[in-house]
C-alpha cells in the first residue's frame, strides 16, 4: 500500500468529514482509503500485513486520527476535535448530532453556527496534522521524494532535528558513565503508552487527581485507567480510588504530603496496554487562595529519585519483574516549570541512578515536537554532543537491554 503520492489536503479533509458523519464505531464500513494509506505508512514495517483486513484498517485509522488530534496543542480546539470525531471516552457510539452539540457547547455557540464556522476550522486543522504526518513519513522512507513534500512544514519542523519524525517512538543511545544507555523517547499523549511497566504521573501535594475529562497527564491516566462498560459508561475509577486509599492508610487524607513524595497505585484498565503500575509524584504545591501551583526543580529531582527507589523495591514482586519506567516532563504543565528546567531536574535523578549501574529501561514522554527536540538537544549536551537517535520500529517502543557496567539491580 504505497504512500506516494501523499494524498492532498482536500482528500484527507473529505475523509475526515466522512468519519465525523459516521463515527469511529462505524469505521469498518466507511470508505477512507487515503487515511488508511497514511496509517499503513506510519505503522512499523514488521506490523504491516500484505493486505490490511477491515478490522485492522479501522483500528489503524482510529490510531492515526488520535495521533493527529493529539498534536493540536490541547485546549478547546483539541477537545472539540475529540468530541466531533467521537474520540472522547464514552462518545464512540454517539450520533453525529450529539457530538456536534457537545462540541458547540465548548465554544459557547449555537449548533448551526458551530457547523458553519468552528467545525470547519477544527476538521481542517485535523486534516493538516494528518497531512504533516504523511509528508514526514514519505520524507523518512523516500528522502528525495519527501524533500519537496515536506517543504511546506519547514517553517514549523526542523528536518535536521532527530526528534522530528512521523513516528511516535524514538530510541536514543546516550553515553553515560562508561557505557551506552538506550532511552526511549515517546512523542504522543500518555494514554497511548503501551508495554511500559511503570508510568510516573505528576500530582499535587494533596494527592488530589484532576477530573478525568481534563487534558493533563494525571487526568489522561485516570481516564485511561477507568473501567468501562460496553457503551463507554464508567464502572470504576481504580487509580483515583487506590490513591485515596493510599493517603487514608498513611493518615494524610485531606492533608498535604511533603513535595517529592511518591504514592503507588495499580494501573486499572491500563493493564490491558501493558502498564502495570502508576507512581504518583507529588511535585505541585498549591498556592493558597489561587488555582495556581508552585513547582521546584529540586522537588522534581527528589520525586524521580524516589520513584526509582520504589521501582528497585517492587521489581522482584512481579512476574515478570518490573524493569521499565516512563517519566513525563514533571511540573511543566499547570506547574509552569519550563521544559528545560523539567528535563534537567528529571535527568539529574536518572543520571545518578545510571551512575550506580542501574539497568532499568528508561522512557521519556512528551506530547509535541518542540519538547521532543529539546529533550534530544539537552541529552546531547549531557553526553558531550554524541547522542545517537533512530526510529524504533517496534510497536511497543521498548528499549533493548543496557550494556556494560555492573547493575545495582540485576534484572532477568
């Protein structure tokens, strides 16, 4: 299923409108050949069947749309796109009219005005992101052909930056303390994470999770970990409930814990994606009388160090043992910590663990190309300008074994 030539914007937009009308739940019956071609091109090479069955095609197209929508930058635009296309949890089977009404409410306009104005902008922006993914995939596979196709994106993406890729996983080889360490960089929303044992989630010092409909890392994990019925209704909120029980058991319910504290819960429905534990890192200190938070880099470093200590304590209790852990850029959301300071604070604790010979599979996750590029550049600086990067073609994004050096936590 060749990608060349890249489908034009009008074709992509028309097929996205088809999905809007029919809904995600009917993808198997919809004619969306351009979206299917792009999704096929973005799939790992070893995961491409010779002929894509209808069910696999529908799953791939849904994944592509989720990826494109995740690149809208959050806010009302992204939330409206999620409702419009039925990507919000519980809306898969909503009629198009109901999805349109909910999206119109986000903008505070009438349904008819939304249909004529905002909806056109929302779908056009999704189509633009799909097109950019397609052009990046073409440039990666066919550099000569992709050079012209990607030219329109040059003002936004730096092709020389190794973090700029249509792929959602990138394996970086980082020299550290006499050995090379693979670090997997994920460039996608955290709720798409798969086959990573532990994910670290930022939380405030009251261990109060945000509402599941919000867009933060903690809210996304809570939403993805919820137990749902056949029609999407929430049957259980295990991550929230287990975190509340953790606080109650330690006598801290309703009271703040020390910044840098890490609470441990299961992963709820995320276990189906291979995520087994969620470590809640208390790094955000609420500012009295406001809706704002203060985050200190030292607290981020302390929380990451505590998370790695917990991983060492817990890893043998599981079968197979825990060995991989994923860190977002803690404190860089509502906490307001600049990306650069968050990367530096997270990596300070990781680097100290690597200096002791630890052999964990380290993963970092960001939502956009700008912070991804920053992560690569900063790791390159730490390594003296010698970080290697390659696209990880495996669907799970797992890094290979770490080589060299004694391991303080021997892993199987």
